[in-house]
C-alpha cells in the first residue's frame, strides 16, 4: 500500500474515532451499550469520510479538469 494512502487512512481513522467518541458521549453518555454504539458510529463515519476524501473529491476534480480542458 502506498505510504501516502496509509497516512491518509490513519488520519481519517483517528479523526473519526475522536468524533465518534465525542458524539457518543455527548448524545448518550456512557450507557450499557456504549462500545457497540461507538463502534457502529465509528464505522459509519469512517466509510463516509474515507469514501468522500478518497473517491468523490478526486473523481469530481478529475471530471472538472477534463471538462475545463474541453472548453479551451
């Protein structure tokens, strides 16, 4: 795996872990099912953010660059 991709995934996972922890503690507190809710929240956030950062944004950038080259 590319070191730059590893670094991006590590940063995304740490940010999602912190956001999921803060959201879980703020919304529900430390309830009985804390870890299952926390893990579920982390996975959902990770998939959404990683998909956006690694697929949607570069794809949109590629499409915009290609269409701008057509109109030159």
